């Protein structure tokens, strides 16, 4: 199946360069217009199911995209943005100071330590893999070319691309920029998952291809158990934290 990870539309905090995390900031007028434009572009895609982070900006984006489809958008907490704890609301310009708690997230994510009340990157990676795993289980009866919508956030998509590309967290912010309402497509089955389209700027004119199942040909990564995290992420400073999830099925992970 194909999972279409769509970043939410614009918010005022996006405009202001603020870290949103799990603070529930709604779409602004431009964000609503972006979601409506995404709806027009994605109307040719027949989604079998739709999921969204329960945060309002992602839920509203998914609801607009699926308007007229008859689908009910299912809130999925695994798709929530990374939590920045007490630092949510901080401006990126301020976080560029080396002493700021979010400095490493911006410039050295492999060294990032979550601020008080926040999440580590390994926790986000665990959630991303868990969502893929559960989506495959929930829709095991669907054909291999079935398409699932997953409206989510920038942190989720950055982590997803690192996982799919077998990269270290040091590459987290070096992959293709993920604009509002960009589309990242992952193909998955019970054994593997693979990146098929990275952060397509559909609002900017990048075309969304018609995908055919190719996992029997693609060099993908196994995605049915979190024990695969060790194989997917290259060794770096974050791996000491991954000990708490290695070898455990997703149903046993406490996030």
C-alpha cells in the first residue's frame, strides 16, 4: 500500500518562525487556502482511509483534503508533532544561539537532548515506525496499490525520510525541505517500506506520479517491528537511547 504523508497547511506560528510542537495552533487563512488547493490536486487520488494527527492544524488539513470523498478522518496520536516541551513557542532565530535548548535540534540533531517535557528523536522514530506497522495491520485486506492519507507535521516527515533513507539523525534537516501541504509517499507491505516520493511541493507545481507497487524490486527496509530501528538508523549519539525500543514489538512500546 501507499501512505501519503501530507504536511499541514500554514499557521501563524509557521509565519513567525516559532516551534509549534504539540501546541494546538490552528491553520491561518492562507493555510486553509493551501489545504483547499491540495484538495483539488489530490482529488484524483482515491484514498481508502484517512488518518491525521489530532492537532487541529493537521485534522483540518485532512478534513479539507477529503471533502466530498465520504471518508471520515481518524485521529491518530502517533502522527502528532514532536513535543518540544517547555520550549514550544520559541522562535527559531532565538534558538540559533548555541546555549539554547533547541540549538542542537536545528544544527546538530544527532546530539539533540529533549528539553523538559519534550520528546527525543528516537521516540518520534518509534512513533513513525509504529504508525506504518499499525496501518499495515489495520488494512491488511486492501490491495497492494491501496492509498492511505496521513496528515501530519514537519518533524514526522523529517524523521520518516531519515528512516527510509537509512540515514543518521545528523541528516535530519539536510533532506529536501517539506513545505506546507507537501506530499511524501511511502510504499509499505508486511515486510518492507520504501520512500517513493520525498516532500513533493504539489502547491508549487511538482507533479504527483501515478504509483504502481514495486516493493518486490525496491531495496526497502523491514517495518513490521521496532527491532529494525537499529538496522535503519546508522550509529550515532542517539543510539544509546534506542536500547529501550530495540527488540520490542510496537504493541509493547510506551511513548
